[in-house]
């Protein structure tokens, strides 16, 4: 698996001092390029934790799934909401499936 950052969608989080994906990446692998767009420094070092996928406010980052798991060119995008994460799975034919995961589960509260 690997992440893909679409520079046509990325807005670099405006002129914020630090882009949200840059701030959240645990491996410090995402930086802004000369055009203030996010890019990954070294794809092979990515942990595929998907933190950047969930954090991107414009859905410019997606998780590319290997063909052994899903169709060729399948991708997974996330939209983080206050009470849930909405995951959108897209296959190579353009079919989409949406999954919603609650932010907190009452059964795990202490």
C-alpha cells in the first residue's frame, strides 16, 4: 500500500504555517514543495498509517491498495468528521462504497 497526493486537489492548507498532513505524519515524510503543495519525500519509507489520509481537509490524499487486495488502481479516501470517519473505497471501474466508523464506541469507555 502507498499514499498518493493529488497536487491538482491539494491546496497546501492555504498559507498556514504548516500543512495538516505535514504536521500529522509520524515519519516526517510529507513536505510542501515549491508550489506549496504536499508531497511525500520517500514513498518506500511510508508506514501507510493513513493519518494524512484522514487529516486532509480537501481529500487530496488517498491510500492506494495493492491489486492483491483490491482491483488495480483501487483507492481509499477518508473524510474526518467530529463524530465519525467516512471512508470511501473506489475500484478501478469507478464503483464506490462508503463505510462510516464512529469516532468513539460506548463499549470501550472506561
